[in-house]
């Protein structure tokens, strides 16, 4: 028992940013439900989950390049591109739908792989390469879908954007969602299962591999990682490929949720900037080496909950952007406490 | 041949390549117009002047961005600094309009510099927050609509008037470029910017007040953004929501195409000017070719990656 607490203590000390973000999310989301007239209900949970999933995926996509000290300015554009592709493929027979999903996610992954190749083989700065490839992704998105539109299977849209009960009802599982053993989990929103499922199945195992650990080593000290014989090039390419994969997942979900694809350049830019904010809120250091994709996921949820508050607190819509900005500034300024406490000013410099 | 290449300074190399590419764009565009229309509008002085006039807004914003990138930082608050300065200037009006706009830029720059230099918050996220706050302030101020107040005579004259057939906006751009060029090359502040961008710890230990240098650069960037915003308002006779949004990414791209290292420490002002000209001409040639938006985005991205592959490569990290 004692060793369990000791392990937890070490984990908390090593991941202060992450646990801080988690605590902050729990607190503000709890009070959101307290203040909400229909709080603590499945409907509210499902609605909130639906609005958060795309940003959460994009935030995870952003977190991985940030871990190696880079930045991916193309995540929003890749998400838009994949959403545009998905909006034209997700209908017809079940096989066709699955094929469409695979193509969508593979497109995102391939684009990320391409980013990684250019950055590693060209020895270029990630931020500027992805600025350019983001424009390329938007160009392809406009080619695929010059005007907003698309067709997505209605059952799929309903099943994936509701609680597990509706999912089982649509696909005739567990007696249409009425089986007794099913009731304890029937309220869980499907989008949350997708989000945490993908994070647990892809990010968590990856982090434990040599390539995954190399990401952290590169972010901390690339020279030292090189001298230790770690696979730098492979890890960098893997980081951007994974970023493309998560952005593809985000685009796929966005297309299913909205049933349309829209090559909207301002929207893609907003997703990219929000993903950076999420990453910082989730305790990932922009200098690299500290944090995790799960932290960025929590950061995205925090960012979304802040905007949910506007609906129940009846804040003047004209003041919403201002409040949003001030909250963001205050949240990132919390990190400044470290700068004011430091004794040797040389430690402040990179 | 090799002797000539060896005599080119490494800093000038990107400028030469980008300049060469500008010529190639002009020739390709002219070849296109000659075959399709049988005329060469691209090479007429009037057309070039008009393009440079439009490029002046991006050019001024990019100069400010360069000051910050030289330090290894970035300023994402440029779009709404432009809009805020333009909106406040038009709503104050009269002779106080331009000083008001510049004061907004100064305040934003001071605040950005304070957050980055003293609180040590990464510029990427701090300026993003400032941008959101500015957007919020302007939405609250204008009610979310385009302000009805018009730009003053002086703003309109500076942005769209001409003296001796040359647009005034070009004079403003040239004047700012000249001042910043002298500051960067000939003053202690300019040298301190390069030193701080190269290695802040070393600059600090050599007695440079690096925090003041950072604040100073952000102030210059804010002032440049404010000037660009007011000129843009003068050009379109009024300020409007989101007027600066189209200037953020191109200004970063122009600075980097011009050979400035995105991590800071090296880069020439001439390069940034050439980078802006390249982007503006590329856009206008593509619009003459009636290239759809999709093709433009793809070509735009490919050109940036291509230019970087030629001269933007880093040394391999091996120790």
C-alpha cells in the first residue's frame, strides 16, 4: 500500500502540469453541472462530449510534435482535409463505410508522414514546414470539396454522437440496449469512448516503446539523445506521422458529427491555434520534453468547458471573446510563478 | 565561378535566390500573358507600383515580425493589433487618429514584451492570448459590426495617394524599412537583438539587458502592426472585423523566405523585403492566371518548402 502511494507521489511530482490540469478540469466541470439547470444528465454530457472530441483529437495531434520541441501548424488543415474526404465516403454498405473511415485516417497519417519526411530529410524547422504544408493541405481540401456539403450515413451519425444505449439500439446489440447487464454503462457517451479508446490504444503503448521514449529525449536534449544512440530520425518521423493520424481521427469525427465537409480556412486556423492553447493548458511544455498527449486532451476539454460556461452564465455574447482571452492569458500566466521564484536568473534562459 | 560563389556572404545567399525567384515569377507570368492575351501587363511600371502598394501593408507587418523572430520569438497578436489600431484610429478621427493608433501598437508591444521577457511565458502562447483579448475588446467596442467611422484624410492620402506617380504607401514602407535597417545594422540595440537571439544567456552575461531588448523588439513589432493596420484602413477607407487575419502567416513566411532563421540570431532586413515582394508577386501572377484558390494554396505551400530546401537547412545535431 505504502509503495502505491509512493509511486503516485513520484508520478505527481513528475507530472505537476498534467495533474494540475486534471484537477482544474474536474473542478470547473463539476461546477458547470451544478450551475446547469439540467446538470448531471446524459443529455448534457453527450452534447458536451460531441463538441469537444474534434478539438481533443487535434490537441493530441499537436502535443506529439511539441514534445520533441517542434510545433505542427498544419494540424487544423489536415483535420479539415480529412473531414472533407470523409464527408464524401461515409455512406453506402457497411463495407463501404469502413473503407471510407480507413481511407480518411490513412490520408491524415500519410500527410503527417510526409511532414516528417520533409522535416527530417530536409533538416528544416517544423514550425515553418508545417506552415507551408498546412497551405498544401487546405489546397487539397478545397479540391476535394470546393463548396460545403457531403453525405454521411444517418445511422452512423446518430450512433456515434449519442450515448451507448442509442449505439446499441441502432446496431441491435445487447437487446437493442435494453439488456440488464448493459444498464450501468448505457449512459456513457460514445464520443468519449472513441476519444479515450484511441488515446489508450495508440498513445499509451507508443509512449512505452523506444521510439516513444526517444521523443522525450529529443525534447529534453537532442544532442544527448543522439550521443546515446537513440533513433532520432525515426522518432521525429513517427511524431509527425502520429500527429497526422490524430488529426485524421479528428477530421473523421468532425465529418460524422456534422455530416458535412467544409474547406473553411479560418476554421482550420482556429483549430490549430486552439490546439496550441490546449497543449499548454494540459501541462505540455512548448520547449519540449515534458507532458503527454493525454494532458493535451484534458487541456482541450478545459478550453471547451470554459466556452460552455458562457451559455449558462448569460454573459453578454459581445463580451465572450474578451472573457475567453482573459481566461486563457490568466491560465498560461500561472506558469510564470516559476519564473518569479527562480533564484539564478541564468536558469530562465533556454 | 566558384570564386564568385565563395565571395557571397552566407547571409546574402537566401536574398539572391529569393530575388532570382522573383524574376522567374515575373518572366513566367509575362510568358503566360503574352501567349493568352498578347500583352505584358506585368512589366508595366504602373502594374508593379500597384502591386507594391498592396504589398506595403504586408511589408510593414513583416518588418515588425522580423524584429521578434530575430530574437527567436514570434508575435501571433499582429492580426488584431492591426485591427485594433485601425478601429481606434478611425473612431477617434481628426489629427489625433494616427497617434492613437500608434499608441495602441505601443501598448500591445509593451504588454507582449512584459509577458515574454519578465513573466517568461512562451511568446507563442502569450501573444496568442493577447490576440484573443484584443479581439474581445474590439468586438465589445464595435458590437461585432464593421465600424461606421471613416479613415481620416491623412490616412487615406498615405495609403492610396501618389506623389510623382509613386504610391505614398511605398514611401511609408521604404521609410520604415530604412529606419529599422539602420537600427539593426548600426545601433547597439540592433546588435543586442542579434546577440540575444543567438544565445540569450551569453548576451545576458556580456552585460546586455536582454529583457529590455525583448520588450523593445515587441514594441517595434506592435508599432509596425499598428502602422500596417492604419494604412490598410486608409486604403479601404474604413476599418473592419478581422482585417489583419490575412497578414499573420504570410508575414512569417516572408520573413523566413528572406533567410531569417526562425530560431533567431541571423537574418537581413533586405531579405524580408524581398520575401514580401516574392509573396505579393506570386499571389498576383496566380490571380492573373485565374488559378482557383485550391491551386494557389498548393503552389504557395510548395514554393515555401522549395525555397527552404534550397537554403533553410539546419546543421545536423550530432553532439
